[in-house]
């Protein structure tokens, strides 16, 4: 991966994070922690790896992205708007009556949303269906499913994990946003899902462990997954919940609480300075 | 609610507080949650009685199955999560492990209805009463305010058998006085009237009382009934009131399919066919927005209730 590509993605992720904060501050409710932790993964998918065409959200050959952890809708909306699926002006109306950006992704109202989510645990199975259809139709699109580390406590995740391996869905990639926190506390204290890597391996998946905030590692894992044959890949991305906003980082209380006006200003200020921006400025 | 005299409290808050209080008296109470303890307020019990509190993680089906096992071993389990998950996600577990064997599990489901607000359709249970009501052996109760919630929780501890208690997220007016007695299978006339019967449940009871005031100004004398016990249903009271007024409006923060409206129609059509208007969500999913805006948009405002009552008067005159 070229240095310029990396700087480009870092900048995209920074803008996505700013959108997330502004949207949630404006909405007055929603989920910052898990949106921010996934920003780099989502930026890498939408602005580097996935084969998509925002002008044709239903293009048959597009790669599919499923936000199984639907509460992180702001990260998806920010990426979709930045990519051009719809006007960034819409972001202002997140969670408002009569507007298209629902609290959790709604495929009927929002272009680029592949499936409505918000009830945890259901996205991987839908991804399996899309991956199976690609095989049936001889199409080479790929399916990416982003899951939460609390979300994988749902039994249905493991039913889907078993099925994906059984049907050798090598066109399917699961990405685990491994930020260590859910609502009631650290995942290991609420309902320990460890050892997570061993579990996915035992279910027949190829597993890659990465730093979910390092673009070189994210991109190289996605490319490695492209090459794996005969089994699905799980990318376990170690992340920081609330990443990018110092007072939100690793704070369980920032799972589902919107920033106040002052907190929003503070967060936006933090996201409007620093190395990423400087590198981007020199590139321009 | 413009009136500052009226106390506002969410039914989920009343539930959490009461449960924590009853935990002292009843050592067999155990509480289960699915990573929503701070929202359902079971955290209050959990903090006080950590040994008798089980956070099951994001795994509702396992939570309900475990609750059944605890109940079969002499415990009194209360299992809580949002109403969408507490019915839809665990339906077969409720059917097979709780209702069919008639096991003593209490499902206390919070965040029901449109007043979930900003989280949107995915989180707004508008069919949970219908689902719960269809299960044999299931008891379904929808408290109208914080006072009734406390009484229902007290009742639930003593009652033996499956029970679904439907609670809400938003603060709602406290309309009953502390001496109120909850009786399963009994509705309560909160306002007597002779022109039309308004039968309401849950948070729509307060709105119905306000609608009755609006109607009174128009010379219409409405009776308002709090029908918190949806199953078993107070057939006698429904028939008594309907035979007096000759027309019924049902009001619920739920789909018009399968909930209170359907239940009342079942009783009336078999015994005393009179005109009925069902105020509820018209077979659609909700959306994101503020609680009050959504109630307005989906036809659950005070004016909608009053308008339905006026339609009854017109229909009866024909
Ligand atoms: C089936 C279901 N149960 C419960 C919830 C409520 N809920 C929303 S987010 C969340 C915690 C998610 O934790 P995790 O998967 O780790 O997400 P992240 O940390 O990435 O935000 C819960 C319990 C839900 N949306 N769906
Ligand atoms: Mg997490």
C-alpha cells in the first residue's frame, strides 16, 4: 500500500469521525463508542477495498457490506454520504421524524444500506445468503459483515459461522470490532466469549488478527482474505471503543450516549488538529 | 404534559426500584438481563443482590431458557430486556420452555411501543402484546403508570405462572393514587361516563383521560377504563360499559392487530356487537423521532382519541 493511499484513508477516517460526532451531537442520542471504533475499518472498505458504485446502489456486481452491529449506524451513514450515496446534508437529520437516516440502518429508506439491522446477531446469516447467491449466480462479488464483540454472544452468530464454513463461503469476510466493551461492561466480565480466535478457527474459519486502527494491517488482511480458498475469513480487528476522541476512548459509558453541545465542540476540535491533518495538508 | 403538579416517571424506573426493594423480602427472586441492565433498570437489583443477578450477555434466548430452569428449581425469575427481544427474539423459548409447561417465569419487557423514540422501528415493539397474548398460559399485563407498575411487580412475585409485563422507556404521568389496588383480570373505571367507552392500556390511559376532558367540552360524556390486565381480560366490565354507552374506543401504543383492540373486539363481537374504533398503530412499522412527535404522527394523540370517540357517536346515530 502506498504512503499516499494510507494518508488518504486516514483523512477519510478523520472526516467520518467528525461526521459521527456532529451527527450524534445534533441528534441528541445514539451510539458514539462503537461507531468510532469501526471508523478505520469502514473507511478502508468504502474508500479502498470494496468494489462499489455510489451512483448505482443496486448494481448486481457490487461488493456487499453488512453492518450487523446496527447501532453503529452513524459510521455507515458517514461513509455512505462521503462516498456519494446521498447528500452529506442528510447527516444533520439523523434520528429525526420524517427523515431518512433511522436510528438503526433501514434499507428501504437509505441508499447503500444492504439490509436493515439493529437487532444484534442477524447480519452474518444474511451475509451467508448473499454469498451463497453469488456462488449460484457465478458472480465474483464479495460480502463483508461487521460484527461487535458483544454481539457474538448471540447464538445465531455461531449457527451462521457453522453454515458459512459448511458451505465453504470463501467470498464472505466477517470483521469483528474487538473493542472489548459492550453496554453492561467489559465483554469478559458480562459474558466471556473468549477464546474468540480459537472459537472461529474451530468453526472452520481462517482467522487474521490485526490492529483495527492501522490501515496497512486492515488492507493487507482484506487482501489476504481475497486469496483464501474454500473457507470464510474472520478478521479480528483489535480496536479502541470511542477511538479518536480522547474522553470517549475505552469508556463504557460512551456506548450509547450522545455528546452535549460542549462535548461535541471539544471532540470536533480534537478531530480537527494533529498529525493526520498535517500529513494530509502536505499531500494536497 | 403542561401541568407541573403532575409527577412524571417511566414505568421501567418503577419496575427497577420495586424489584430491588422486593429482593429483600423474597430471597427466591432472581433477576436475569441481556446486556441492558442499565436501561431496563434491573441494575438496581443487580447492585444490591449481585449473587442473585445474572447478566446473560447479548443472548436473549439463552436468558429465557435459563429463567425456565431457575423457576423449575424453585426460584422466582424476572427476565428483562427490550420488548422487541423479550417476545420476538425468544418466541419459541417462551412457547416451549415457559408457557407450554406453565413455568413460573416473569418477563418484564421495557422499551415497548413508539415511545422508544429515536432508536427507531427496529427497537419499537408494536406487536409484542399480540405475540404474548396468543400463547396459552401466558398472563399479559400493561401497567399504566409508575404506581400500577409497583403493584403489578408485587403481584407478579406472588402469582405462580408465566407472565408478560409490558413497560416503557419514557417518563409518563403518574395518574393513580398510591392506594390503588391491582387485580389480575380486572379493569378499572377511572372516569364514569354514559356516551362512549374509552378502553385504554399502558401509557395511553393518561392520554385517554385527557381526551375525555376534550370531549366533555364538546358535551360528550366519555367513560375511561384502565385495562391493564389484557389477559385475562375483564369481559364483564367491557360488556357492562359497552351496554351502557353503546360504543367503544380502544386505545393502545401497539398495532391495532392482535392487541387490546383485537381482544376487546373478540369479546364484543361474540356478545354485544357495538361500534368499535381502534386507536393504535395501523399495521406499519414505526420510525425514529421524539416520543411525542411519533405518537402524534402515528395517530395516538389526545385528538386522535377524541376524534375516534366522536366517530363512535356518529356511527351510533345512523
Ligand atoms: C438482539 C439485541 N439485543 C440487545 C440489543 C441492545 N444492544 C445494542 S448495542 C448492545 C451492545 C453491543 O456491544 P458490541 O457488540 O460489543 O458493540 P460495540 O462495542 O461495537 O458497540 C446491545 C446489548 C440489540 N440491539 N439487539
Ligand atoms: Mg464491543
